[in-house]
C-alpha cells in the first residue's frame, strides 16, 4: 500500500540555507565575506578540541606555511641542542678548529646535521645519554621529513578555484528592463568547465508585524557555462517575478540586503569539483552603470585576449 507523501518542510527550513533561525531573525552582520569565508565566530571549545593541524597546514598561505615549517625546524633543533648541552660538556667530541666555542651553537649545528641525516663526521656523540638523544632525533627527523613531504604534496595536489569577482555589482538597464549583474574571471591558467552559478538575495522583510530575514533564489539569464576561458557577466533580469522588482537603493539598505554567490565547476586537470563563494552588500552595488569592455579585438593572426585588471571597471550611464 502506497504511503501518503510526507508534508513539505516548513518554509524557514528551506530558506535559511543552514544559517539557522536565530541568524535569519536577528543577525545584522554580513553572512558571507567577500573572500568566501563565513562571518561566524565559534566559542565554547578549548584550543585542543577545535585544533585541526592538518586542515590548518593545508589552508595556510604559502608564506605562512613555509614560515611555520621553518619555526618548527628551528625549534626542534634548538630543543635537541638543549638536550645535548644537558648531557654534559663532553657529550660531543669537537675538533680543535670549531668555528665557535659556544656549547649551545655547537650542539645546535650538530643537531641540524643529525636531523637532516647529513653527517659530515666532524662531531660525534660520546656516552650513552648523547647517543640516546641522537637516536631519538634521527627518528624525529625521518618522521618529520615524511610528514612535511606529505603535507606539501597534499597542498600541490589539492584542486581549488581562484575566481576573481568584480569589486562592485551593478543594477542597470538591460535589454527592455533592468538587471542585477556582476562579472567574474578565472585568475589561474588552469581550465574550469561546466561552471554553474547560484545567486541568492538575503534581506529582512516584514512578516506578521516583525522583521524576518528571507532568502530568495534569483533566476539567472544563464546559470551555467560549459567552458570558462574568458570572463562571465552573470545577469539576473529584474522582471515582474523578480524579488528585486520595484526596489530602490534605499529599500536594499533598509532591508540590509546581501547577495550571496556560489560557484562550482570542474577543475580540468584533476577532474574534481571546486567551489568559490563571495557576496555583495547593498553598499557594494552601483546603480545605473555598466561594465566596460575588457576584450582586446584580435586581428586575423592574434588570439582573443582580455585585460583582467579592468574586470571591475564600470561606466556610469
């Protein structure tokens, strides 16, 4: 016997996008930062519970990653140098022509050689304690090199998208009406295919005498492109069915409007799906303007080219 279909979920469950009813009712903060990060702060967890070292190392910028590895490397060598010093003044056999008579520096440079399995042979450990420290350090060096190599490989092999968004979105005349538009381009030389865009309008609306944040999915003139070698101007025509129909700049400001952007596509090199996010607040929208042309007209023997530096250039009407 067929079961009757279950009732549809409440409207708020469909429209809150996962931000939750408290945020949708009360928060006046930006939901999504321009760099794609969520404007959320989590508290109540201790440092070790919330720590995800592997994720942190994968998401750090390259300068910070190399800085963290260098600090760890220097700190590890300094730690083992201290252990060699604690083992006593005769724990290491030193040649007469050592460049320094500083015990810590001698132990530090010996630690560098041991940790990196270099072994020049000028300095040797003497005694049980020093040899035990060498054994532990050699194992630490092998493990550390393997871990760092794995993280570096994971960083190189992890596909990601770097999409440039125009600094401002525009609301301007379009065909026989008006439209909400913004422009994007791929900042990398890799190719993205089957790129799909979703645009949602978040704004406070009056409902039963109180303000409630609502989310509206904006229909796009073209929501997906098969190839993305150049720039793409994403357009939402403002017709009679659009949530933006009849709204002014003041209306968007009074309702704390925010346009949430989600892009996803397939990274051709790794054949994996990548994502990019951003948003535009009401004060990041320019009215009665249009984007300038960024394409360089080719001759018969030239390729099509565009000036990415002009991605955000607009001209007021």
